[in-house]
C-alpha cells in the first residue's frame, strides 16, 4: 500500500466505509470493477513432446510444470506498459493450470494495436537456473528484455524442479477478447535436452567409466538471439563455453563406474539439459585439435584421414574432425572386453552433437536430441551413432583410467581430494615427490607424512587414518579393478603455497600376453595455497562450492554460491563483529535446515560450509577447541569485499560479487524508520502494522526470520523496496530490504590468526 493510500484508508475506516483495491489481475478470477469486455485474455499452452524432438522420447514431468509466470507487454514503440508476476506457486510446488486464462486490461490508442506479449515461466526463482540477469521488474523496454540472460552449469533432469520457458505473441491490445477465446501463446523451453543410450554387440562387454561434455555453453538469453551467440552479456565475467577456466572444467564429468549389463534398466539411459549452441556446419578442412587427447594415441594414419569432400562431406566417421570451433561434444570413456578372449581395450568416444550424423552442429533450445550409441568392435570405425557420428581414441591394450579432479587448487584450510583409478592386472604404485623432475627420475621420494598424505578412508582430516602414508602399492589381481583413494592436506598456516607431484605407475605382469609390457606413468600436481591476510584477517583463496568433488554424488555444485540457510528459525540479533560465535550458533541452532544438512562440505549452507573447514573428528564433527574458520560478520565482510586479494597462486577476487555474512537484522531494525503518524496511540500503530505487514509480516518474504545481511564492494547489499523513506507523501522507493536467506550468494571463509 502506498503512503498516500494510508490516509484514504484511514479516513474511510473512520467513516465506517470499506475500500477494495486491486493492483494485479491474476488468472481468470473475477476482478472487481472490470467487465469481460474490458480485458484481453491470454491462454498458455505447452508444446507437444513430439514437436520438439529430433528423435522420439517422452517428456519428463519437470518439462511440463509451470511454477512461476510473469507477463510483460510492449507497445508498438517497444516500451513496456504491463509487467506483472501473475503466478508464483514454486514454494508450494503447485503448478500453474494452463487451462486458465490470463487477463490484461485493454488499452486505447494506435500505439497499442501492434503489441508484443512475452510470457516468462520458471525464471527468477531458485528453480534450477543457477544465476543470471533476472530482475524483470526493471524491464522498461524491449531492449532491456533482450539483455536478460541465464547462466548455469551442466545439470541433470533429476536435479531440477522445472525448466525455464518463454512464449510470445503479437496482440492488438485495443480489442478485448473473451475468457473462452483467449489469445494463444505456446511456450518453448529455453534449454535443449540431450539423451543417450549405449549398446554393445553380443560378443563384447563395456565397462562405462564416466561421461562428460566438451564446450558446454555457459549462458543463454531469455529471448533467443538468432544465430548470434558469440557476444557475452554485458557485465558477464565468465567465458562463453566450458571449459572456461581450469577450476570449472571438471564440473561436467559424471562417474558411472559399472559394467553396462550391471546397471539397472532405468539407469541405462543418460542425459542432461544444456543451453543452445548453434555452431553451424562442417569446416572445409579437418581440425586435428578436435580429436580427444593426443593425436598420436589414435590409430595410425588418422591425422591424414579425410572423406575428401570438405564441408559437403557426408561420412559420419569424420564429423568430429570437421567440427567448427566451440561445437559441443559428448565424451564417453570406458573399457571394452571381448567375452571370448577376455582382452581389454580402453576407449574414449567423442561424439559431436547436432541434428544429423554428418554436418549439423546445432543444438537448439526446445529440442530433444536422442543418441543411440552402438559399440560393434575396437577399431575407430566400429561404433555407430543413430542421428550422429563419433570419434574414438584407442588406448594401449590394457586398461588404466584415472580421474584426479581439482588437484591443482587445494586451499589453506584442512582440505581433501579424491582420485579414481580403473586398472587391469598388474602392480599399481602411487608415490609423492617434491618436484616433477624428482618424480620422473625417481629421485628422493617423500617418505615423511608432513602436510599431505594418501588414504583409503573417506575421513575428515589427515590424522585419523593410521595407515595414511606418502605412498601406496596395490596388486591388481583381477582383470579389471576399481580403486578410490583420498588425498588429505593439513592446514597451511603460512603465507606461502606448497606443492607435491603424485606419480602413478602401472606395471603389467611379466607373463601378460597383451601388447603393452612396459610400465606406464601418470603425474598429478597438488598445490595448496597459503593464507592470505586482508585487513587483519586470513581469507581462503577459492570457493569450493564451485567444485564437484564427489563423482558418486547426485548433487551438483552451484555456480553462483550457496544459500544462507533456512526460513522461519528464531535467531535474534547476531553480532556484527564476532563471526566465530555467530557461525557456531547458526550451525548448532534448532530448526529445520532440510536438504542443506547432507553431511557434505560442499553444496551446503553458508555457515556450515565455512565451519566445516576446521579440523574434524572421526564422526565428522568439528573439534571446537581448534575451530578458527568461520563465516565473517558484516563488519569484517564489508572491507573484504572491497579489497584486492593478491598472491602468487592467483586467488579468486571478491570484488564485484555479493557475499553472505553471519550477521542478521532484527525485527526492530526493519521498522526502525517510522513516519510521525505511526506514533499516534492505537490507530497510528495499527496503521503502521497494516502498512508494513505486506512486506515483513509473519510468514512474509522479508520477515526478519527470513532475511540476512550480505555485502558487495564494501557496502551492505540491500535490495528491493524500503518500507518507509522518511518522506511525507511518497511511495516506497528502491533501496533497503535485506536479502532473503534462500537466495544464492558467494561465500568465503575467514580464519582467526
């Protein structure tokens, strides 16, 4: 309610008169004072599944639900004159019924005869789209609308509640319609869906190790930009395609780790959603860089193999070689075993995505791409892909596949990484060295478990496993074994980084009849950052919620940070300066954090993400006597977000990003500024309560139990509307509510000296 409305409302109350006002028209419900002939009605419909697919596949439930709906209408000059969120059932998971019609008041004037209506669904909430420019309330014209973009990483369908959608129509807003005959708007999904299955011939078995996506687009615009997807959104600080940088390149890898015939039937199909990536057709000449790994690992002569037809070629075996820059690829890694000879061959299949099997590299929104991958042998042309082509790298005649994710960037707090190894018969040895040169010539291996160690236990710190050491040796006795090991680092209390090189050696048995007899070596560098001192505090270098450190987990990391915590918990006033006690209180308080408490350090809520970087016992609980890492309070956080963080190991800057603090506002602080009439006994306080209830009343979005303090660029981040700006006769203005706790902000742990 606006301030001037208060006085009207007050006067009418005194006179015993009631007033009904309505600002928004929602659904097909009757609107007081508006007749059927005064409205233009819109009807939303979803596309049939078969109309959006390259190959038939049933649409999933999340592709059908609509939890939020916003309508924006632009006049002939491109100016937005209607902009309303007309439905929000996301928190209750109540889907909008497309049988409803949306009513918009008709307009008068020639400028409204050729209007553009945009309907945006499932956007603007935490609905699986990780981040982006989604403040539609600020859209003033069609150019603003065209600049709205989404940003996310690879996410599988089961991790989403719904899919972002848009729909539009050209409408004469001067001519009313009836509820029974609304203007039809067909929605389209902003994402594309990619699904694949793997089949083998009857004499082969396939050990499916993992799959990933190469050159995954990181963003898309809400309104399709045609074929121009090469310009980043204004203000975007990210690269256009994955891998955009070394810290995020492994987010798209998904472990499988099973023989194909051991997987349950419902898990034999795999898939993901991605933003559109329209790259066009084939190049005129092959690009050897499109091959997976070193070209020398391919069959002899593949570097000179072409189909001789350039861009007009139609041979599926060469689609990958002729792919344009930044085309998207599905990469499948596994081991093939002959059922009769039991010979093993390690393979990587690199499949160029697109709508046909030879020259189309376009992935378009609202399409479903289905690939049936058939493995018929172990040579580079023994794989067929329905609707698409392939390319494969043949490894040595035994299996050795290693995944050592995020090894380059361990942080100064207690940290750990995993390493996955799939290997055939033989001896497997792991050993730490101080330098790469030492590792290559086996000089002075590290024997003292100083700051880093190998373990077979999934524990929480370096001191728990008595069998931890700087080297491990295993006898791989079966034809194919799978190991998972952990690398633990103690806290680095210095301001200097430290590194080791892990050398992994696989040696086949001497009586092996396979082609390969020599040992094979792999090298991985583990670098731990030192402490960074900023304004008298130690600050961590990186934000690990951006790393997918557990390949067996169905959870995927957020690219945009973490939620502060949960709603509805009575928390009182937290200190603006004592972050450690704030953090302990948040972590140990009663309440219902729900899915946040999954035991993981990652994909957690802000306070526990920071607190669990302290040393923990065998049960995973923080050893409080040694606890020094915490979520900073607002007084410590503000200068951090306005300071350059520099070190030789290139830590991530905090400038320009919103960060959560461990401080929260009180109920009183949200209503501390009041107009004079609020102090009038009885009626004044009653009116003030009615005035503020819409925003901060019990159960409302900005109630004090639902908000927390965050900072950006040295200031408290305050968004949305101010309850009262101190004026005499004015509407609420943009400025000062604190952020709701289920919003995602960046999180950085700090440490006491």
